[in-house]
């Protein structure tokens, strides 16, 4: 996709997404008889969107590199659990900022482990992150024995439930990281190398790029973003558990593919991802308002992802 | 060269299985009894059968995570039919899930071929779709009313021995299912043209295409085959448990993929053997059985399973690196693979 026309294709895709969003908003408000456009629903969307958004940003890097990270949800859960333990049991006197620092450090450590296996040992990303997903979830289970850790201090709950001048704090965090990712991917050397690697690793190598470094950093970044998402998730639920949010995994892949990331790597922009995350959240909130069961919703997500993949194949070849 | 490597994987695996068995026997003498062994082979026949399908998909260069949903849908439809009509025929019950499995597999095959998107993404989608629709329609209801022959069939043994306590035990009919399907898969891969084509496509898709192979037909066959085995395995699972719970199978896909990869199959395609996969299933079964016999907390299962997968994948990645280093030099190996 990294050809002369790639920017144009990207623009058309983003415009198509905006039209899709408008159409879905209309359809969903019609189906829910206007409930979707009521202030409570819009607020719910604004509060729920950042979690999906941050997790999708975490999925984006690996997918642009032509890989995939199946362990982001497991990472986020383990980080939540460590933060929860730090706040409720081990260091309650040190408050939320210390716990968050600890959690983010852990996410970086996990990122280094993933980077080690994918970039240095060259285990295929799918298998490495699959194994690590099971491993990390296992560690979470061993620590929590399947129980929920709940009841966080008020300053921590502010992340997921508070507002700053009327805007949800978590939304501001998401916006900040989206801008950060935008700059990182489109304005830095690392971003350029990542896209190049995703579209053609051999050519990238022979242009003098250290491929291993690029891949290692990609998984480090992805894990860190999963760590940030974990702060939002734990704070929003006011609880941490080994298997929260597992349905988000499919949604992050869907959001990336819908937002223009080619599953074989090398393309996709933060703007497209952001629009596709908004679309998915609107649809998810619509499903909720329509009273769909989680199973029906996941069946629909599956068929939507297939639809998008087929559509891309038909239109963009 | 490749052949030697595969042999090596199998030997390593066999050594690990033997060492682990000795260790477990020392820890708990109950482990190495014929009773426990037959139980192990019976209880893991579901895992063993679908692992054969996953092996073929992996050899072809694909991967399938949706077969658990396929098996669930197939066994659930079978359960609904036989519990409603109470048709007293095991053969009929056995024949129902097979076409369902093949049909769902064919959908996967078409999508994988036509979209050319990573099969993980395709099969995660179909997993969610098949399973979501089933759960939505069935509302998660269990089925446990089966006709008498269906219940009797589960007790069939190839031969029966007496334990020292006077309890009869023997090799279950479902172990025979596993063995027969293993032999069929072995012949298919080794002696039939389609088997050699599957290896060729997995080894180098573009080369196979240019050599004039019909890629669509091969991929369709591969995903239909795992669908078929998922159907049979769905029947076996229902027989083993004498109950159909829609959420009992989904979630086991990782164990199956782990077994195939442990057995020497690679996500890059082109390699893998029936013998290796059998040993991979056996290793996972022994680890799980051992954890139970050693009374380890169930929470440790995932930690150990995850470690095994990462370790096995690392070893095969390392072997691949060594091979590339021999063929193309150190620089290419370090940077590209």
C-alpha cells in the first residue's frame, strides 16, 4: 500500500468512514427511536470510547508492522491487578500516582518481553503473543485466584469517571495519546521506519534500518499503551480482575482493519483509526440501547469484520 | 535437511514425554498405570482429533482458531435433533455433525482464499460469528437427554482388563476414533497427491501457484478437513461428557494449536507430521494430568501452558534461524527472521 497513491487511497477511506459514521448515527438513532442522541447516551459514549480507543492504539503499531498483538488485554489486566494491589494492599499510603507509575513500569517490562520474543528470537508475532497472553493471564489468575480486587482511592477513580471542564478525563487522555501516536507515526524517523518495515522488510533492511530495533520498539510502545488503557479500565470499573474486557481483543483488530490498517502491514493512519473507534463505540452503545445480548453483539462484530475485509478486497484489490 | 530437523523435533519431544512421565511416576505412582494411561488417551481424544486438523491447516501455511465453534455448533445441532426425535441410532448421531463441520469449514476456506487476509483474522471473526449466533439462539441451554444407545456407546471398549481392585477398564472406542483418523491423516499427507500439494503450498505459496496448483481447491480442502474433524470431535466430546454445553469447547483452541506447534508444525507452513502432533497432544495431556495428580492449583495451568507455547515456538524459530544462517549468512538471519 506504500505506493504513490497510498495517501489518496487513505483519504478516500477516511471519507468513506465519515460517511459510514453519519449513516450509522442516523440508522442507530432511528432504531433506538432517538435514544442514541440523548445526552446520557452521548455521555456514555464519551466515557466508554477512551478505553477502546487506547487499546486500539496499542493494537495499531503491531498491525502496521505486519504482526498482531493478542496479549494487549491480558497485559492491561495484569497491570490493573498490580496497580490495584499497590493501592489497596501493599502501599496504600503512597496513593494513586505511585501505583500508576508501578503499573506503567510493569507494562514496559512486559513490552520488553514481547519485543524480545518477536524481534530478537523471531517468533511469529501471532504465536509469541498468543503464548504470552495465556502466560500473562495465568499470572493474573495465580495472583488473584480468580477474585475481583475492588475499591480504589478517589483520586484514582477520577481517571475513568471524572471530568475536566465537562470533558471526561479519560477522553482527554485518549486524545492526548492519539495526538502523540499521530506525531510519532507521521513525523518521526521511527514512524517512517515502522511503515517501511510493515510494507517491505527486506527493502527496509537494505535501506540501512535496524529492523530488530523497530520491531522491539513497536511492541514496547504497544504494551505501554495497553498499560495506559489499563489505568482507564481499572478506574472506570473501580475493580481489577484477570479476565476483564476479553471481547475487546476482536474489537481492536476490527477497529484497526476498519480504520485502514492493512492486515498484512504497512498502512493505516491514526485519523482513520480514531474515526473507526468512534463508529464502533456508537454501534456498541446502539447495541446496548437495543438490548442485544453480548453474544449477539460478538456475532455481529465478527460478521462486520468479515464484511469490512471483503469490502476492502473488492474495492481496493 | 528439513526432514532431519523434523525427526529431531520428534525425538526431543519423545525424550521430554519420557522424562516427564518418569518424574510424575516418582511423584505419584498412580501416574504410570495402564488405567491412568487409557484414561488419558480417552479424555484427550477430542484434543487429539482436532489437533490433526490443525496440523493440516498449519502445514498449508494457514491457521484456524474457529474449529472450537464449529465443533460446538455441530454437536449442538446433533444434540437438538437426537434429543427431540430420540432416534435410537448412534450412526445417525455420528453422521449429523460431519456435514455441518464441512460446511462451516468451507466458509472459512472461501474467505481465506478470497480475501487473502491473515487467516487468524478471518477465523477469529468466524469463531465469534458461529459461536455468538449459537449462544444467541440456544441461550446457553444444556442438552443431556440422549437416546439409550447414545449413552451405551460411550461405554464401549476395545478390550477390557481388570484392575487390582476389581474395577474393569480398557481402551475406549474414542481412542480408536483418534487412532483411525490419525492413520487416515498420515496416509493423506504422505501418499496422496493432495497431501504433497498441501506441503507445497505451505512451503512456498507463490511457487506452488506458478507450478500450476489450484490454490483455491487446496485451501478449501484444508479448511473443510479441519471442519470435518471438528464435527467428528464434536460427536466424541458429546459422547465423552454425555452432555452438551455450548460453552464447553470454545477456549480450547489454544491448547490444540499449542499441541500442533509443540509437535513440530510451524506457523510459517510447510512442516509438521502426524507423529509429532500426537506427541504434542500427549505432552499437553501429561502436563495437565500431572498438575492434577500433584494437586497443583488449577490457576497454574495457564502459566505453564503459556510458557510451553512460548518455549516451543522459540525453539522452532531458533532452528529456522540456524537454517537461514547456513543458507544465507549471518546478517540476513539476524535482521530478517
